C-alpha cells in the first residue's frame, strides 16, 4: 500500500512539474510547433520516469529535478543561478546588514572556484589570499563540481569559528592552506582620506544599500577638513559592483545633466535609460577615477557615466567587463531564480559586457619606493568566465589587457604585498600618514593630474 502511495505521489509530482514546465516554456517561447519544446519536455519526463523505475538505487525525485534545474540555469552564463533557500538568504545578506565570513569575492573560472579579490581588512586579506587563487578545498571538502552558493555557505558562519581554505596558486608547487577565523564582515562601502591638503581620496569598495549616503558623508568630512576640494580621487579598483540603484545615485552626485546608463533586454527597442538630475549639493571639483580589472558591474557604470559625460578622467587598466543585468525572482518554498535579463550600455552607447571600460590613460600599478619597474596586478575578468555573454571588440580589448612579461624576481611578491596594503591607511586602526597612499603609482598619477589641473587653472586666470 505504501509503495502504491509513493508511486502515486511521484507520478503526481511528475505531472505537476511537467505541466509547470510546459506552462513556463509556453509563456516564453509561444508556439511549441516551432521549437519542439513540448517534445523536449516529454523526453525529460521519460528519462525521469525511467530512472525512478529502474536505477540501481532508490532516488529522490525532488532532488533529481532540483539538480536538473541547477544544470539548466548554470549553463546560461556565470551570473545566473537557481538558489535554494539558504543561498537566497545569503544573497540578501550581501546587500544589507552584516554577516560572518572570511572576506573574499569568488566566481567560477574554467569551472574552478577562483578568487576575484580579497576584501581589504578582512581575515582572507590579512592572511594573504590573493586574486586568481583557486580554492581547491574548504574544510577538506573538494570544491570540484561544487556550486558557487555551496562554497559561500561553507565559508560563512558564526564569528570566531574557524574555516580551513586550501588554494592552488600560480608559481607555487604545493597547495597553500590557510586557517582563518571568521569575523563579522562589515558592509560599509565607503572610506576616505586626505593624502595631500586640499585633495580628497574616496574609496568605494562595493555598492550596497547605503553607499550613496556614505559617499555624501565622506565628501562632507573631506570638505570640513580641507575646505572646498581642489580635486577628488575616486578609487573603484577591485570593486566587484553591487546595486544598480546605488551606482546610478553615486553617478548622479557628480552629474547635473546627461545619461548615466541604459539597459537593453532581448529586444533592443525595449530600453530603459537612467538620467542625471540636479541635486541640492553641487560637487564641481575635478575628479580622477581609478579602475582596474577588478572593477566590475556597478563600478563600471559609474566610471562609464563620468567618462562619457566628460566629468572625470579615468586612469588605470581595463575594467572587468561585467555588463549584464540580473534579476532575482523569488519562488515557492524559499527558492529563488537569479538570471540575466539585459545588458548595460554607457551613455555613448558602448556595451560594458566583456569589453569593460577603457581608461583614458593606461597606468600600470607599482610601488614608487622601488627602483625597479611595475608589478603585474592581473585580475580575473568577465571574458575569462565560462559561458560569458559576448560583448563588442573583445579581440581589441584582449590585446589592451595582456599582462606584461612576468618577472621571476622573488622581490615582486613582497612588492605585491606592500602594494595591496597601502590602502589600509584609510582604516581607523591604521595610524600611518595618509601620504603613504602616494606610493601607489596610480594614486600618485591621479594626484599629479589634479595638481596640474589646478596649476593650469590658476595660471589661466592670472
């Protein structure tokens, strides 16, 4: 009797799922006769039924269907995913509040769990985890075939608890193991300093719910300290992005008129345009924006908007190229579907996807207190991700972003460590002189440009 009920339940589940899938496909594709969607779904039904009946071990149909959905969505692009309840909850935590973790941004590269960048001031950052490190184990669990949200769930946890991360790093013969103690990862996204009197440094690490308010407060503090700013260095390097609304409102802080970004879906005729509007506070000081290949998504929107509206000079290296728009659709029982619905375009009509933002002035990052040349601070870019959506002029951008010849000097590792920690000075616990920021060649060049602009302006008005 129980066997009969179990079979009946499975059959009912199969009918419900098939009907649901047919309905969803019908709403998207329309006429089945044109694309054989119905036949494909029937094939899926046949396979599921056959496995249920004859597979060597008993299976959980619900789990099998869930894995099929994971595979379907995961094959679209690197940023689309089917999110179980825990993963959906984690995604919501990313944009509000605080959470316990180790502080790294990760993605998939060639199906490997890869670090995009460590967050400054976090356990992963202090331990020396670097961009492009491949995470091979989390607490001795191999990450091969592990979904992104599963890895994130393993690395997060209660503060003061430990997690072991094993990474493979280019140039290292053996895997490196880090024993990290989780901390509350603060979601403050704006930090600031005065490297030279009169000139402000504004560092936006990501775009979250309060980023614009934090930026306004930071600029007010800089002006209280310096008087009217002679120039602002806006640092968007290694900023993985975040909320579209915040990237638009941050751009709007520095623009009085003009387009900020446009969004186009499958049909190019359906376009949404975000435009600047005059605000209560007018920031008319010159701006230099710093970007690199860790600058993605919302960070690229800001850089593109200020560049195309001729409001700022962009220096550094080509950005990541994550120019696609995702939406998150909550589903029943706490599940959610995150999928790509459109692409971003700069005010000039250029697609950000894969191509990224091209700096007005290419400046390699290096330490200025060293006699040798620059350091290669390569970052994982959108074009490196499996199944990335195609953009424009990818071949040209690939040539522009080729790394310099790699130095074999062991001093380069030490230089890299020093370089990545220069920005620690903007944390409250760091008592070093803010002028240390000028040892970063890109920050130094930005300052020299702003200083030159002021000198020229003063000479022209005399």
